[in-house]
């Protein structure tokens, strides 16, 4: 697989990306930001799409929600996919709506058989409507459910097996959740089927203390990728080989060259591994 390293598209970076040499290999957009019929944002994205591949990342389907999926939302996604033909489409293993109320958050799920059946049913509907496989992203979490009967990695692996979807491995989320719950983040990564992982996310976190004084990590996408996450990413590459890798930054967004440098770090790690594998062969 190619050693592609991308960044999330931000308005302040659009003009430098259009006018300068390609600093990154692909761009991620949040689908819901483009649910409009026309206007300058869509025209600008069309120009960027001529230069760089796109990854379309949804944040509002509520894959884990109890209610049926919003068909109007699916229709809007289908139109966006048809218009821009992104290389990847992904969503979160989370819920964000209940009883007709939409919440500005990606909330955790109990990993049990009831949730498993519901998530698989929703993913089947998404893939049927959109006529393409989706990637399912592991979430960051701060609480766990006593009712869970599956480990997170085994749960996602079973969803992949039942639905044929792919996985988006967020290494930062694996690390954040691992620290918050006192478990080894590698256990999640190792449990995921390697062949199903179509994209990797890297991001920064904030650190606090919980009520008991224990370390609490917050997935705020407002800092550079932490050294511990880079180390976990390197180990992940050694298991998977190169995979398209995105640097996420949604708060305290720096200038384009700063993000491009982080993407270059990921690209260099993938290329070095690829060279080592070729030499070993």
C-alpha cells in the first residue's frame, strides 16, 4: 500500500494548498460541513479535488444509536460521495442522537450482543445505500459500561466480519482509551483484522486528572501528536505495513507547514518500513 500522509482540510489552508506545491498526499473533510447545494465552499473543494484525493469522514450518522438511521442524512452523504468520489469514507463507532435530539458529541456504547446486532444492521444499511464499503473508526472513551461482554477490539473485528466493512484505526484514540481505562492500547490494535484497516488517524491529546487523581487523557485534537502515540504508530506499521495516515488537528490549528511536517514524519516512517521490508525480502 502507498505511503500516503494527509491532513484534515481547514479553511485557512485551502488557498495555500491551491496555490503552492502539494504539501500533503490527501485531504480529509467532515461530510456534514458540505451538506449544501452550492456556494464557494463546494467550488473550492472541487478545485482541491482536482489536485488531491479526498477522505470523507462522517460525524453525524449515529451508527450506534438506538433509532433507525436518518435517511435524509444518508441521501446527503450519497450525493456528496457521487459528486466528489472520495477514496475513503468513514464513520465512528458511537452514537450522537436520541429521541430526535442531536448531540454535539460522539458518545460511547456498551459492547454487548444487542449493540453488535444494531451496529451491524446500521452499517449494512449505510453500505447498501451508499453502494460502497465504509471504514469504522474506534472511538476515544472516558467511561466504560459494566454491561459490556465484548472487548473493544473483538467487537470491532466481529462487526467487520459480519458486515464486510473496513476499519479506520485511530491510534491516538486507542492510546487515550487505553490510558483512561487502564488497559493496553496494543490489545485493541492487535485484535483488529490487519487486512481490513484502510486508514490510520493520528492526533494530539490534552491531559488532566480525574476525581480519583488518576491520569485522564482528552482527545481534543489541539496539540501535536504525542511521542507515545508516535511510538504506538511505529509498532502498528510494523504489524500492518504502510497505510494511508491522517494528521488530525481541529483546535489550535497551526500553519500549513507545521501540519505538513507532521504528515511528512508519518510518510517517512512508512517509507522507511517499506524499504526495510523490501530489503528483507
